[in-house]
C-alpha cells in the first residue's frame, strides 16, 4: 500500500450502469493544439468527448457541465478507439471506432460560435468497413514503410484489425489491402505495431510473443492488395456489397522471432530508449513484466507481488523543458529519475493494480507509488490546459479521473493508542462473565431482541401415488437382458413460511436405482408462489443387486432477508416393489439353497403378508413364508417364519441377495415393536463371503491386465500408423518395409476391438461383483452386531473397517483399504499383547493389484470376527487399557455374558503368547466355523499344523 495518494485534478462519472474495458479510453488532439481531448466509448455504444478544465475550489463537483463536448449513441458496442490521420487527403486527425463487426472512421468537426455555449461539435462518418468476423482489437501505424516510419510523422496511418479467431484485416484508408490468418492463434492476444521493424507483435495461444514482418504477411497472402472489391466499404453513403473471405496462402507464414512468456499477456507497448536506436518492447503479464528488444532478446524481467490491471509506457523526451505547470514526471519524478546515469536510455512506464495503486517505474525499479480511488482498466498520459504529464485513468464502471502525483497522505484511520496501564485480570474476568450473562438473557428473552426473526421453515412433502407402470423406456441398459421394470412417480411439494429464492431440489438414489429428473429448479417460493411442486420418476436401471432403497431429497435455497444459502434434507424409503417381485417356487428347490441365515426373536412371528405387503398375493400359504426375486435375476430369495421357535430364516443361492430383505425385516419389526430383540446363534457365513471377495479380486486383476495389454497394443498400433503416414507424405516414394503387414498382424492377432469388448464385459462383471460384495459386507457386519451385541460406537467403527463402500475407479481398491484397516485394528485395539510393533505393518497401498495377498486378507477378517466374538472392543477407552495384563483375560471374562453365538473356539487352546506378526502361520483349523467342519477338514487334509 502506498503512503501517498494521487492528487485529483479533474474527475467525472461517465454514464450510469455502463461497462468499460481496455481500449475504451483515448486521449489526443485533432489539430495542432497542445491540449488533448479525452474520448471514452462504452460497451453500450455511447461515445463521449471531454475537454477537462480545472474546477472551482468551492464547487461541489470536480468538473464543469461544459467539459462534455459531445455525447453520441453509435448504436453498437464499442470495442476500441484510436486517434490518427486515417484519410489520405486530410492533414488533421480522425477518430477510428472499432465495433464488434465494423470499423468506422469519423471526422471531428468543431464550429465555433459567438459565445462559449455556441460552439458546436459533431462527428461525421467518413468511411466504414464491415467485417464478417467478430473483432477483438486493432492497432495503427505506417505499415509497409520498411522500418522507416516515424512515430511523429504526419503521413497517413493504416489500421490493422484482429478478430476473435486470429485473422488480421489491414485497411489502407478506404480500401482493404490484406486479410491473413495467423498460425497457432485459437484465442487472440494483444496487438501492437513495431514501427522500426515494420512488424506486428502479438501473443499466441501457447503464450509466445511472436513478431510477424509486414512484408512477410503481404507475400504470403493471396488477397488482391490493390482491389477495393474485397471488402464492404461505405464512404459517405456509397455502399459496395462484396463478401469477405480468407484466401488460401501462397506461402507458409512464419514469425520473424518468438519469445516464450509462459503466461497470458494483458498488454503490449513499445518505446524507443534513445533516438536512432532499436525499439524496446514491454509486455505486461499476469505475474511478470517482460522487456525485450526488437530482436526478441530479453533485457530485463520484473516479477509482481500484486495483480496488475493495465499499464502505459510514457516518453518524457519532449518534457525536458522546465515548465512550472508540469505535475507528473517532471518536477517531482524527474528529480529522482535523473539521479540515475541511465536516465536517457531508461524505459519509463506506469502500472495500475487491483489494489488501487499506481506504480511509476523506471526499468526494473519502482520509483513512486500513489493510491487512487478506483481500479484502472486503462491508463493514458496527456496534456490538459497546458499541464503536461497528466495521468488519466478509467475504471470498469466508468469513473474517469485526471490526477497527478503528490505527497498527500492516504486517508486511513489509525486506531487510538490506549495508555499503557496495567490490566487487572480478575476485573476483566468479572466483566466477561457479566457480558456473557447479558448475552444469554438477550438470546432467551424475546423482548430484549427487537430485530430477532425466525428462520424460514421449509417443509418437504412426498406423495406416493402407488401407481406403477412399465414402458419400453424403463428397460435395463444392457440389451442382452430383456426385462421391463416398474416405474413409480413421486410428487414432491416444497412449502415455506416465508419467501425464499433460488430453490433447487436434488434427488440422490443408490445404484441400480435411478431418478429422472434428478434436479428441479423451483425458483421463487413464497408470496404468489406459495408451494413448489415437482414429479420425479424412479425405476431400476441395471440388473444389479440393490443394497438400499433410500432416496435423499435435498433442498437448497436463499432467504430473502439475509440472502444466506441454506440446505435441508429428507430421506424417503422407496417401495420394495421397484426392485423385486413375488415368485412361486417349488418346495424342493427352496430347500436346496446354498446360503441360509436364521434370526431368533423374543416376540411372536409376524405374518409375511403384513411385513411385505408389496410382495403379497393374498394367498394364505404366504403367511409363514414367501419367495421373491430381483428384477433381472434368476436367484430366488425365500423368507420363512417359524411360529413355534420364533425364528425367521432367509434362504438364497447368493449371500448378497439376503441383505436387503434381512435389513427390511429388522427395520419393519422394530417400527412395529420397539422392544423386539434378535439373536444370531449360527457361525458367520464367512466361506460364502470369501468367495465373493475372491471373485471381486479376480475381476480386478483381469481388468488391470486387459487394460495394460490394450494400452500396449494401442501404442504399437499408433506408432505403426505414424510411420506409415510419414512414408505416404514423403514426396519421394520409398518402400513400406513391411509396415503394412505389421499393422495388419497387430490388428488381427491382438484384436484391439475384441480386447476392448472383453474389457467392457469384465468391467460390467466387476460392477456386479462390487454390488454383491457391498451387500454381503453389510450383512456380515449386521450379523456380527446381533451376534455379539455390539454397541452403536463399535458398529460404526466396524462399518468403517469393513467398509461397504466399494469404488473400482481408484488405483487403491477395496481389498487394499480393508486389509490396511483390519491389520491396524488387530495391532491396536484388538491386539492380544500391548507390546505391539506397528512398524512391521505390511504396506499394500500403492502396489500393483496382482501383488495383493488375498489369503492373508481373508485370514485377518476371520481373526477380526473371532476376537470380536470373544468380547473384544473396537473402542479405545480407559476401561480397556486398565484390564488385566493377561491378553486373554478380557476375552474369557466377558465370554460368559455373551448372547447365543457359536462355540467353535472351545475345541483347542490357542497359544496366546504368539505375536500378531505370526498370524499368517496359525493353524488352519482356527479359520473353520465349527467342530464338524474341523473334522471334515482333517479328513481331506492330512497336513500338519504350522504351530
């Protein structure tokens, strides 16, 4: 921040609600007068000409009404303004105005009257060029002078216009002389003319400063240079309706030199350090300022610690006389700058920043800094009322200011320094306690809070029509699965007790369910629109195993009072009929299911028609059992209820299919009877669970191998294609060196298309295996919770360790994540010995999928379930750390108070002195669920134990 503020000499607000940008400001003179006029054009198409005069000290405003000479609406957005001699038959200057699709040149006519108020100013259109491309910027200069053009010459100047697609249009007075498309220009950059080299400077899309010679552009262009029929020209009412086109180049255009900037450029300016020497080019970037000579060699570079907005290069060669009216760069700045020996050959420029600061710099050094009231989008140096070196700035909102440098301090409020007195801590605490009491009373007593308002209460109402329909649009995405699924329409109503705006409703459902539409913009609710409504359609999109029927409705809105964004959510259970249907199955088939889960309850069994009314067919035989199937699946799920033993049994060929019905049964029984309790006295179905893990892991490895093979073959195929293409492009025919045979063999033997189809098929199977594994993981965690009566905190930690969330898009898969989490739990909260070396934890994260030891993962999951059944806890608390030093005492003491669980761990005493690092060498029978399984295992395997 600067210590000084720029002294304002004149200012005004240009228009109201208009927008301005770089190119909308230009200061200059039209005759031989020394004073400059300021021309401002807005994006609204209004052109204004000002002649600033010093205001009265007693005046309220900083300008006179007579300062505005002309205000004219040109009807089109103004892109850029230039002042110069653009007519061959005139010795005065004209105004060139660049519109979005047109270039117009106006004559400045001033008719003096008998009094000051009688003076008339008018703009007369001299000629214009219609351009069939959207324009971006323009520059002027003595093009084609061969480097002999003089900046101060009175010879007429030409205009070069650059369009948004990088095409240059060169106009010599009333005719178009050249149209050329620059290479590597997808987005246009700043454009500048280098008079000494007779070349154009621009910044390409790859952030390179490029220099193009005018003669090289003229030779490479195929446009008829002398014809005026190539453009649409209107001169004082005369029109010529000819079309513009970019012709083919007769010679490839190359830049004279390039310089890598490495960042976007905000502007380009040129200056001449000394007379009869090379020109200096300054490029303002977003983070740096580059100074290069006209050969593209870097002179110096300055790195910014601020965000620049614009800059201007000023030349003080003509300001060497001692004028008492000089405010900028002469009286104050020249004294400091001339102390340098390199004053005559230095580059002087002004940089405006987004922090309301003007930096006056010489070469790479900042000589002065001044604070201004706005962020300048363009800066110019002009002469006003005989005062040379006046700084003119224009902001984005149209604040036009003429200022000069001075030593006025910036008006910033400095906090009053408190006297250095000792603070009593006890008194401060008492005052703080009193203030806290007053704040609590004010928050609780509505009479003390006058401006207190209640927040908007937004309510989401969901209406289920219970009407299902089947159409061809709601089929599965895979064409090989022929099955129509039902759709359900839900009507959503959003109410609010006060006006809210920008209301957005988003719906989230879990795969394979989908919602259409998943976003509804309701706009404004309240007042005339009291209720926001929307209809959402739900159906099953893929033939995968569903694991949740919950749909989440989220409303985001802004309140009218404080304009703060708020969000509310509501969960809604979708009906089971969307994913499953009733199915009649023979009794012999039902009893032959592989997976069976039995849950005991302390309450009498409930009728199946009452628990699952969506699947009820009204048959009396379904009171004690029903059979169902998911859409797109051939696996049947049977749910049986035994009134004598008060048990519920789930039977299916897949463990994953049981989860959804088991979870729904428990939830619905809890809702009808909150005091109901369940027990699971059978061994956990870990063998079936491990089969799902193996299947998921095998598909991951196969997908990774196919992907690597496909990548290698594709690279080989592309390399052969490139070599063949180079040989075909060669003008001198050469032998193909059997590249065509190699290309054909690569395509036939490897069959890239077949590999891609195989990869797509395996990805689908992997997605199905992920859904099955997610459902089975949820079921195992839930059964373990019922079996050992886990607390809610332990259940949350268990779900975090055995995560049911499976994502196959990352390099770190589910197996690596769960293996690291289970291993950490076994070595910390579930460790059998407190002296655990965490440094020996195996690191599987970041390795290849094929290097994963899946048998070790299954063994660790089995050990985790075993220790939880023995009474272990995943919660690290003081009660756990204060237990007996014996690592087995906690398990044995809590084992008697356990609910009904399997007793398959009593067959053998386990050596508790063995470290956890040797878990991979435990005996195999410890992984089996029961004594009978252990006997069957010994009959089939005669190997000795590893212990």
